C-alpha cells in the first residue's frame, strides 16, 4: 500500500463510502482479574472526521485510555475483553479484521502519541535513528534517505537546529522537545488519525500550550483527525472542535467545544467546569466534585454518578440514563449535543 491511495480516500470530511473517518459504536471493554470483572467501558460511541479534533475528557479511571487502546488494537487481552461493540475505520470494523489487516493500519494510518516521551523513546538510539526507522522499515528507504527525512520531520515539528541535533539521544532534549519528537514520529507516515493520550501532561504550562498549538497546526495542515485525551479542560479549549465527557466508562455529555463551557448539560461536566481555577476568583476556595469515581467492579445502579451528584433523585439510583439529544427550551435543535442525565433540561436551562 502506498501513501498515495490513502490520501485520496481521506481527502474529504468522509470517505468514498460516506462513513466517518473513525466511528466507535457501543464499545464495551471489561478486564477479567483475580478480584473480579472490572467494567471499564460500558457502551462508548463517538466519531471523528478528517480535519476534526475530538477532545475526550474525564477523571482518572474513566476509560479514556482504554478506549484509545481498543482503537489502536493494543489492549492487553487478556485480561481485557471486548464483549460488544464496533470500531469502524473508514467504515470497516477493525474488531473483525485479521491481525495482518490491523497491523497495516496501526502506526501508519492511525498513530498514537503517549504522555511519557522518555519511556516511549529508546534511550540508547539517537532520535534521528528512531525517526528514520519509520521510513526504513515501512517505506524501505536507505539509511541516508531516512536520515534526511528525519531531519525534515524535526524541522516540521520546529526543533531548532534539526540537522545538528539529529544524532542526539532522547535525554539530551528537554521535555517539550521530546514531545515534539513523539509528534514527529506519529506524523512520519502521514496517518489519517492521531490519538494523543495526555500529550502535554508531563510538561509545564507554557510548554504545554506550545506543544498543543503545534499539534493543532499540523493537524489542520494535514487534514488529519485528532483525538485528544485529557483530564484538563483548559488545555483543549482552543484546539478541539468537539468534546466527549466520560464517566465510569460511558459518555455522559457530548458537545461542540465552546457550547459546553457556556451551558453544560450534565452535573458532572458542571462540576468539572467549576473546579477549573479562574483568575477572577483568586483567593476563593476551589470547588471540587465530592467523593470518588466508582469501583468499576461494582458500578452503582442507575446513573453511575448519582452518589456524587448534587441533583440526584430516586430515578437516578435505579435507571441508567441514556445519552439523549439536548435541545433548546422550545425544542430547537442543538446539533452535536447530548447528555446522559435524567435532568439535563434543568441542568442546561435551569
Ligand atoms: N490491563 C488492565 N487490567 C486491569 N484493569 C485495567 C487494565 N487497563 C486498564 N484497566 C482499568 O480500566 C479503567 C480505565 O482505565 P483508563 O486507563 O482508560 O483510565 P483513564 O481515563 O485513561 O485514566 P487516567 O486519566 O488516569 O489516564 C481503570 O479502572 C483501570 O484500572
Ligand atoms: Mg489514561
């Protein structure tokens, strides 16, 4: 397969089949451990188009990374199991593909960027060698050609003096520069989709913003789809198009990004927004959502958030709320918005 036919199939917002670039449908993942079955993912559905950035937000343990691992096909199985669901890439279900077909997609057409560049890079090989390896292994380029491409890539992710630094080792770069190298590695084979799992969490705030801006810029230029996993709403505000908020392995709210900030439609999202520090509230005590995320081996009946929810009533303790479309008070459409709260109306309009 050449990169040429890939580009034509991914040129528009949707492929020739009219399918989104990536569509996760009703995904379930469980982990069978000695202590019991942890229901990590309980019916996640989301989609990403070419040129679009989806932010996935949620507390630690909500299932953001496990969903990404299922998409990449790097889930630990066992103990992991996927009892139900589909992961459609250009309309084709990757869960039913052969291992061989799957391997052709991984790294080439869907690439992943991890939080910790230092552990993802090999400490005893130069960054130029590691970047070049992508081209030698996948495209069969010579060492010399691969090195030239590695320098181009380092330039592309704005590493100063790339040609002079191509033979340096990972530990010789700063955290921000290393994360740029990870981005370069993910971009090397011009994937259709990049999944970035907390790509800037280990960096300090100013460097975070620079790396995020770079990622957004490259994504726009290449018309790639981007899934940006984070537990920090502040980091994704300027770069994401839409957002999915996860809680206990489900999507509890989805929305175009800016509308979510203005009018959250789920008490959990409201809690997350209220716990962001704001400059105009300096000195005031910061709000924190009370309680802890649920034990995934015994998720509470009804809405999983109910024990922590300030609005919880009887129905919340018995009936699992479905993710339903959110509308204006007069029934007017709010495209792309959904909430899995029995009381979304009073949450958004109240
Ligand atoms: N290999 C595994 N074996 C058992 N349980 C696992 C395994 N991998 C993940 N889990 C469980 O699945 C749940 C979801 O984990 P996941 O890593 O997706 O959370 P997350 O939302 O990415 O959190 P964080 O913000 O901390 O990265 C967690 O409770 C985790 O303990
Ligand atoms: Mg994670």
